C-alpha cells in the first residue's frame, strides 16, 4: 500500500495500532483533511465527526476548518 506522505502513513498506523490514542488520531485527521471531491455538506459532516472525537475546541477548530 502506498502513502502520499509520512503523515498519512502515521495516521494509518495510529488508526490500526493506536490503542488509546483515538483522540490524537482525530487531531491528525483534522489537520490533514481536505475537501477533495466531496460536496461542502459531506466535508462539513466528516469534519464535525472528527472534531467531536478530538480535543480541539473553539479557535483551533476554526483554524483547522479554514
């Protein structure tokens, strides 16, 4: 399996073997999230799901969303 970057590799590694690090995985996912081919509604829903499971609140969430 190929990964586009070390960050994506680490994200997949943490998802697979992370144990109690789910919150950290969601933070990394938020940082790497892109709209790609999704509609804005799909992207917002995906972002909200990841945000709920991360430790980010307020301004940090706004920064990552931008």
